[in-house]
C-alpha cells in the first residue's frame, strides 16, 4: 500500500528525515516510536503534504501513485488521513458542514454521485457512536472551544466518516486522560479492516495496549534504527530510548 | 479637481450650471430655495475634493467627475432592462421603491398594500406638495458645510425618496429601496426617512447598475431621523457593476431611547465611499454598525464612520470586517466621539481585515475621542492573512484549496452577514461572498 524509500526531507535549511524507509501493507498496523526530535511528526507532515516541508530526495509511493506529486487534498482523496497532534480551531465552520463538504469533494474526485442527505445523517449518527460524540458537538464550529479529549475524538470521528485506506495517527494519545485514550483507541480498533492500514506515531507505549501493532519501529535521527513486533514497544518502555542508542552504538 | 477649461475649474462650471437654474430647481418653494443657496455657497468654498483633500485622499475621482459626467440629463427610464429586478437580492415580500439615477420610478416601484400610516413618495412630489414633515426635516441632518458631496448633492438633486413612518406604526413587511445607476453620468439621489416616535421598521437598500452604465457616479445622501423609542434596522447592499462609482452618505440622528442597526455589505462598483455618520442625539439610545467589504481586482472600497455620543447612557457597537484581494484597496476610518455630557457611555469599535494578495492594500484608522470620565470604550484594528494552518486542515480532509478558502472566508463574513434580518437576503449575500474567491 505504502512504500517510502530513502526519504530525505526537512524544513527550511534543517534536514530532519535522513534516509527513511518503510513498507506498509493492507491490514497492517505499524507503530513508530522514538524520542523527541527524532522526526516522527515530520514524517506525518510530509505524508499529509504540509507545504512548508521540502523533500530533497527519495520517494513515497501510495497505491502505485507518486504521493509527492499530489497536493494535500488529492492525497486525502486517494485515501490518506492524518489525525493531527494539535487540531486547529475553525470558528464559523460547523463540523457537519465541514464533513459534508469534505465527503462531497472526495466523492466527486472518485466519480461517485453525491451522498443523499438522509444517508449522510445516518452515517453521522453511526460514526458518532463509535467515538461517543454527542450531537451538540457536531453542530458546533470545528474544534472551537473543545477540550483536548474532544479534539482527539473529533479527529477519529472524521476518520470514521472519511473511511481512509491509510490513517496516520500523530501522537493522538498526547494530552488524553485514560478514559479518552480508551475511547479513541477503541474507535481506531473498530475501524480496522483487512483492507486498510494504520501508522501510529507515539512517544509512549500505553496507546499500544489498546491499538495492538503488527510492527514497532524505533526512529532516531530521521530514520528507523530498529524494527520488531509488539514486544519491542514493551522493551522500550522498560529500558528507555538510551538502550537503543547503546545497543546500536550511536 | 484642478483641470481648467476656458478659465473656469470643473467645480466652477458645475456651480454655474446649477446656480443659473436655482429658480426652477427650488420648485417655487422659498424654504427649499434657502437650502439650495446654502449648498451653493458651501460648495463654492469647497469644490470637488482633490487628492489633497484629507478625507478623500485615497479615492481617484477624476474618472467619475469630469466634463462629460457632471451635467447629467435625466435618464430615459423606458430603456432600462427590468431584468435587473429579477435578482436574488430583490425581496419578493417587501414594499418596493425603485430610484433610477436618483429619480423615483412610479412604474417600477410597488407600494401596493402600504398601510395608511406610512407615507412614501417621490421627494420632488413631497416638496411641491408642501409636505410639512419633508420640508421641516430636509437638510437638517446632512450639513452642507461639512462635506463637498453633501453640498453638491443638496444643490443639484432633482428627486429622491421621502418616507415618513408615523407614530406607533409597526411595519410588518420590509421596505426595499433599489437604487439603479443607468447612465454614465454623475447623478444625485436624495433620501429623507423619518421614523416617528415608537415606530418600527426594516429597510433594505440595494445599489445596482445597468451593465452598460460605464463610469457612472451615484452621489446619494440619506437623512434618517430615528424618533424617540423608534426602532430601525437598515441594511445596505452594494452590488453595482465593476465600472461604477458610488458616494453614499448616510446621516442618522437617534432620539431618546431610539434604536438603529445598520449592516453595510460592499461587493460591487469600482469605487465606493460610504460616509456613515450617526449622532446619538438623546439619552439611552443604541446604535449598532456592522460592515463587510470585499474588494477584488482594482476595486477601492472606503468606509468612513462616525459615532457621536452626545447624551448619557447610550451604547454603540461597531464591527467592520474586510477581505481584500488582488490589487484592491480598502479604507476604514472610524471615529467615535464621547462628549463631555455622555456619561455612562458604552462604545465599542473593531475593524478586522484579511489580505489575500501581496498587492492588496488596507488603510485602517480607528479613532476614539473621549471627553467624559465615566465610560466603557474600546477600539481596535487587526490585519492578517488566512490562517495557513486552517487551510491545511481543510485540505487534509480532501477539500480543494479554493473551497477551503471559500469556507473560511464565508465563516469570517458570517459574523457580519448573520446580522442581516431577512433570511433570503442573508442566504443570497452569503452565496455571493462564497463565489468571490
């Protein structure tokens, strides 16, 4: 599904990703862990198409297409979804109107007919239940005045509505209490199918108790330095990132 | 204007033209003649404003005020394309008044069902019929000494609208005033609107122009008297052709416990200048001023507002928001005076701008002068760009760049648009704004 090869990217004059490689297949959950500043969020930004990041070399192929050639909206329409670490507030744009517009544009891109209003409302109702969002929230402006937990639940709600092929969760667990963490993680698990995939970027192991990864990668200084199964996350939690540095003699 | 032909400046020629016709222009009415004479005298001291005129320095008026345009003949109303009135901005359920180049159109206006306690007529008719309300109030709010466009309008106008809402009357349907500029000339339109004690009504005025009107300049002066405890909502929508010009002066006096709310949306014409001057002329009254302007290409939109607190315990709220695109220019100049006797005043003013292009310009000047000591006042101005983080967030969900900008700007404008009291007009305006990107 996704193939990142020898990616070098950064912002302004600073190179952050230095030879990053990753292969993700349908049905897989990949966790990317690593200390602060290792380039985890840069990876998420580059995948979603944030324009302030420049890719110097390497390639990202998604479902056979060159992702780097696409503007952010086309990446989303092809099936990439980024759950933001810090979702921005958009006063005056209701969640309902926002999602109606997003779905309309995505369907048009795919050559599908517009969604029926009744069908849209039914879908809203079903997906809200997954992340335990109440109706009042979706009538409000996007993220405006939301608590940290509400913002993250809203991200997963959008993911449920847009049904992406590849979801990238950028530190979705940060700032969540244990209940919100459980709701968010259950939402993600519920949305998992053999046809989609998920990249979970996290600093801590605790999210991975709920979203069980098939692979865990440790990122350091802009590339993956160690990969393993879910047990690697536990080992990291126990021994800390210094252990990796020592083991790899870096 | 500095150009001189045969030794006379443009202003002098304009003056000479109207001075020689003062007898016919005064309709045989001595009071009206005095007003015309005052205007002639005032204009002779001022003339048309040049670029050196502090209050009009950002406006290029030469294209509109020239020898070809200033001696307007009455337009031929029969050639007007009435398709102009098949427009989503025209309310279906309203008393309709159409002014063509400032002249009241009996054929296009529709006042059927107008209650007896509301008087609406051509201003020329009201004067020639010696209507006492018209003659008492005309020229009392718009001071010819203060502004060259007030004086030139007052010396030259031939017609306009007179409306008198009598005491205690509450109008169920709105009044819509449609100004149509039909020819490429400098026309004068005059309105006198008197809302008597405890009356209530809504007015929507819509500025349109025929699509072949070229560099037409409409100089409109409106005098609005909000009587004691009266309640007036006044919405102005400006959607003239890109070649047209509009100078729109509105003088409002609000008496004891009166309420006045105005929403001004400016999208059309090449050059628009709104002079909105509101005097809180009695205690316990309230004025709310909202404005949205969105110039594109090389449009120049200039809003000058003045809120004059003269009496205690009044409140004014002002919010003007703008979006400036391409090489367009916007000007906001807002003055709030709180005079010595205006204790317990609450006066708030805010101006916000979004620049969409590197070549767009905003000149903003909020001004607050306070001479009373027990008041709550604030004013502020901000100018920025569309938040790139918000744009990216929307795009990351599959929304195109254009649509994302349109969604954000519609949301930005909605803070003003939501104050338009008519649902259908509110929706039409929101639609027009969203299509502007």
